[in-house]
C-alpha cells in the first residue's frame, strides 16, 4: 500500500512520526512516498519572525527534495530526508548545507542549487494542496494519506508521538490507526502534549 507522508524537515514531531512509519513499513507492506509541506508557506511566516530563518532554510531543503524527485523519482527521497532529519533533530545541527546533505545521501550535489531556486515553489505548493485537500487547512505536520480498510483513500493529521516506540507498540499504533480511520465520520482524537520530542532510538522488543 502506498503511504503518502507530508514533511517539513523543520518539524520535530514530523521527524519522530516519520521514523515510526519507517519502522512499520516493511511489516505492513507500505511504500512510503515523501511529500512536501512548507510550514513557511502554510503559516505565511514573514521576515522578522523568529521562525523565518529556520523555516526559510527547510523550505530550501524541500526545493532540493523536489529537484531530486524530478531527476531520479521518489526512491532516493527517504534516504535524503533521513539525512536531513538526523542532522537537524538528532544532532541539533543548524545550517548544514544542502550540498553536504546530498553528499551524505550519496546523491548528486548539483541539486543543492535548487535550494535558492524559486521555480520549485509551484511544485511544492501543488503537492501541499494535494495533502491539505484531504485534511483541511487547520493542521500542521505530519499529514498521512493511505487506503483505509475498505479501500478508500483517506488522509489525517498525525499521529503525533513523543518518541519512536518499540516495534510491537509501533505496529499496534498503525493497526489501531487503520481501524479508527476506516470508520466514516471519525475526525479527531487528541490530548494536550506534556512532553517534548525525544529522538533517542526505541528499545528493542
């Protein structure tokens, strides 16, 4: 099954959920397609905001991801996003160049030029619109889209998790989400977050 997963490399919650999805994928026959959602664009972040520089930086990284997709298809994007997330969140690095990230992912560093190329913004916007059409505009990241148990394409914001669970728990979370999301009329299940994202590896079952 194709799992579409909308990402902005800036979002730590998105990063944790993405690692959960990667863990689940081989056990539930999922093929993940990484899709862009720019928090800079969606939240209309302007110069002068404390969020402008970090979100402008990751917006540039989304341009790079789309440049790679245009040249080489979807397959390399998981590895490149993994490099981005590990750098930004696991190691707390700021300002690592797109060229360095591409090199770490084993990809052509010429794609780094896309970070400053506004021509990619229309591509990002179109893919953002595709995700938001499924879930509405009052969401952030991550957004996931998949076929429910009745074969209907559906999309939801979340799940939002603090840490990467061990595999048995990861699979229970996926299976439970599939059950809930297959119920027509189900919209939301939520409680207030009391923890920050934790990027440590999950314990072994």
